[in-house]
């Protein structure tokens, strides 16, 4: 690919905004908090073939925060998995581009949206890869509020027990979940220490710093690895940043135009 990761994330965010606006959809805040993480994964980390999404030696990405589907769809389009014309059917009757991530979309491994499942599947796939001596890696991207789900902690216990050093967990730690601040709903801290005590290699980074994301993803580990990525909900659009309401709201035409202009100015 010839585009830089910064150019790609800007383009993907514009598509994401347009999709959410036209479908009167939600979750733009969470889509923008994870946008840099997903962009670096697809631009600099993952081994894949967009012309052959089922390629057996591909790295596997399990995107657990399926409600923030628009940014993943936009990035898959940027990478050439499908055309913009296909993507523009988002949320319309009969479209495979549903409002939560759908495995029928080329490049999507697992339908998600009911939280607390993708990490478990990722553990199983990572274990299968080790048993079959495969070289591909497994990535799981989780929201922070999703760590309220007990099934995730079962998987977090399972991974070190089976020495899944091919498993990479990335937490989009934007600190706002559906009903309020994470620390008020169910405080996760000290999060890094919890993972260390559970037997993981735990790394904390700025989840909007592309170099830091890439470096953390490429670190080799003898243990399963978790990257705790500190992010900002609605990152890049000042009137959306750190606002719970953008977990649910769809932008008005005026807000859409403002946000698109901000992104356009940022790209210059």
C-alpha cells in the first residue's frame, strides 16, 4: 500500500461519518476511539490478502466491539476487500453490511455485537494454530466496558494456561461505556496489574500514536500479550470527544459537515 496510515485513517473516518449519518446509526464515538488501532493493524501489522479473504495462512482479527462496525467496514473498503458501492448499502434491507459486524462481509472473521464472545473464539483459534504448528497470529480487539463480561475473564485465565503466545489482545480503553464512565459503572483498575497477575505480558500505550501501536503489536512474547490502548471516545472531532452521548447519537447534517471539514483540514 502506498498511502500512509494517517492518510488511511482520515479517509476511513470520513466514510464512517457518512455511513452513520445516512443510516441514522450510532456508535461513532467508539468507532473513532478505535480507528487508529485498526488502521495500524491493517496497514502495518496483519498478514492478509484482500483478494482472498479465506487465505489459510492469514492472521486472524476478531473484532469484539461489533457495535462500532462502521470503522471496520470503512477500513476493509480502504484495503480493497470490497467496493465503495457495496459499502454504501450499509444498514439497508437485505445488506450484508449490518449495524453490528457481520461475518458475511469479506474480511470479517466473526459476527459480533453481543459482547464477551470474540476473545473466547480467538483463544480457540490461537490454540488450534499452535496445535497445527501454524505461523499465523491471532488478534482480538475489545472495548473496555466489555470487560464487565465474565466470559472475557474466563478467556483471560485460559490463554496463559495454554501458553498462547500467538494471541494478541488489544483493549480500546476510552473509559466511557454505554451507561457512563467505566470507573463509575465497574472500575477496571488496576487493569495492567490484573493482567500481569493473570500471567499475561501487559503493555500500556497511547492508542492514537501509530508508531507506538505498531511497536507494541510487533513485540514478540512468550506469553499471551495484552495491549492496553488509552484512547479518547470521538477522537479527532472536538465536539464528540469524551462525550457519552456519541455512543448513541447520529450527527445532524450540520454536525456531519463540521466533522468532515475538521478531518479535511487535518489532512492538509
